[in-house]
C-alpha cells in the first residue's frame, strides 16, 4: 500500500494510478456506449430497421457477462497493468471495424466483440485495491467507478456534435473511430505509466486460473448456484434473438446455443471442481478461509444497483416524454440527470463506507434504493415536472452510492481473488440489466419500478447475512511465507 496523503489534485504515486485507472475506465465506457447517441445517423446511413437496431443494442451487452468473469480471472493471474493495456488495444480493433462497417452483419459482429470492453471496469478494481489502504479504499474505488462510468454520458454529449462537425454521411464513422483511437493510444499510456503494486509490495496471484477458489464444501455449492443466473441471462438474450423475439436467429440455431450454454455450464462446474477438489479431502485451515456468502450478497446488491441503472437509463427519456408530453430532446436532457449523479454519488457511497462501515452503509443505501424506486412508481402526469426530476435524482443517489459501497467491500474479501470477485459481481450488474429490461418489455412503467424496489428489499434481507470486513486477510507469498493484509 502507498502511504502518501489522499490528494485528488496530485498526479503522483497512488493518485497517479487512480487517475490513470479512471481515465482508462472512462475510455472503455465511451467506446462501449459510442453507438446509441449516433442512432439516427447510423440507421439512416445503412438503412437499418428498428428491429435490427434493437438487436445491436442487445448484442452490445451479450458478451460483457462472461467477459467480466474471464477478464477478472486474467487480472488476478497476470496483473491489471498488462490486462487493462491489452484490453484497450485489442478492443480498438472491433471499434474501428464498426466504424468501417457497411452492412448489418458487419455491424453485428463488431458490436458483439465490443461487448468485451465493458469488462474493463473489473481490472481497475484490483489495481486500485493494490494502491490504497482500507481507510481510503471505498473513496478511491468510488472515484474510479463514478468518474469512469461518466464515459457513457460523455459519449452521449460529445459524439453527435463530433459527427456533425465532420459532416456528411460518414460523420458518425469518424466519431466512432476517434473513440477507438483514444482506446488504442491510451493502452500505451497506461502500460508505460503504471505498475501493479507500489514498490516493495507483493502481488498475490490465485493458485489456478481455471475457476474461482472457495474454502469450504458449502461455499462450493453456493458458487455453483450463483453461477446459474449468469447462464440464464445469456439464455434470455438468446431467446430475445430467437423467433420468439426479434427473429435474428432461426429456431435451430437458438436451440444449438441453448445446448451450448448448458454444456458450458457443465464444463464450468467441472473446472471449478478441479480447482477446489482438495476441500473435499481435507478442510482448509481457518486462517486461510473466506466466506463466499460475502460475494453472493454483493452480487445480489450489484444486480439491484448497477443492473437497475443500466435499465432505467435506457427507458427514462421515453418515460419523461410519455408522462409529461415533452419533446424527446427535453426528456433526454432531464433523464440525463440520473446518469450525471455518478460523478459525486458513487465516490460518496465509497466515502460513507470508509467513514461508517461497509455493512451499515449498504443497509442504509439499499433501504433508500427501495424507497426511491417505490416513489418513482407513483409518478404520473399530475406531478410537477420539477418534483419528478428531484425524485429521479434522489433515487439515483441511492443507486449509484450503493454501487460505490458494493465495490468498497469487494477488495476486502480475498486479495488474490479480487479480480475474479469483482468480475462476478460486475457480471451480476449486467445480469440485472438483462432481467430488468425484459421485465420492462412486459409491464407498464409503474410496475417496472415496483419490481426493482422489490429486488432491493430482497437485497436488504440478504445484507443481514453479510459480515462486516474486519481484521486481516491471510495470503501466502511465492516463497511460502505468510503475510497478513489489514482490511479494517
């Protein structure tokens, strides 16, 4: 850990690592969300149907769920410096391909591959955790997540203007390509200017890359249970692309994908058993154990927080427009206040966790989350617009502060598995988005908000099972010596 003062205006030591990491995350989100703001230009240029456009939006998140799990494991094994740099560089290729595409099929393939860049978030979680002590970790992770997440809003604000500045039918292509160039160039900046740990610190790596380690038989079975929703979310995406959805895939192809997902889950379960088979022979010493239920609780909370954020951001403009009979431009501007809160709310949630404790902060924020979405379910045309906007911003505070508080706790569970834990928890955010958007397609707005409020209540109940991180984490150096890492 680096011991120098926490000073946001500094660009040295741990603060340099924090700033470069949120910048990397910011760029990944600009690239990941560079399509939606340019919808009209892309649709008109290539003559896409509304069905084809919606398919691109679905495909954009499809690969992010498994990618976050895989990238998290790679981060633990090879270190965040090389993984983040590689991800930025490699994902610039499908970004350029998207900019050059001249058919729906080419757009589809490029967008599918670009889903991987949404996994960049989990890399920085491990990087920041290596540089900051527990008393500053929530604040640092909150700044990383909140400021980086603003990349999606930056894309919405800047890319249409850039496209118009270039002009012509190809203006959108230049705007998209610029985000790819940013990603490529920053990959070199990140590689040259960061290290995995402060000088003299040890980077603890997992024993195996094939699956997450657990430390008891009960935790092994709980891990398999928690893997299931991720595969079900991918099956749900497959259903949306099948003849029952947008009919992009034939019934036979969809069936093959269902069978493939089932086979992949079976293989994943077997690989996880191979990594953890020793726990069925002899117990893990008490000092080396961690409770997987801590991870499970954080997964559920991120499902409700980040999952609802992604879903609500997608529907709020239409909600404001339909409820208050506003133009789409005005409705989009008002809805943008929800995402804008990220700049302060997510760091605020991390700071509150540092100040008052992880569990207590999460309990308060999750309760606020449930009440916030319940209040949104009551909004109708009789409300003053200003009051509806205040309600949305208040709800947004609890959502995004909750996200910050979740990742204030993630790095305090098991240091050498931080990337894998962050990857799984982050993937649950995308699972939540898939589930909530599916619910949104089946019910009215009020019921949609009530469903989210209900899952927040479930998250609150799950939180009662969480244990406040305290004491130390036991890790083993490569030479066999034991090191104790403080978490409180």
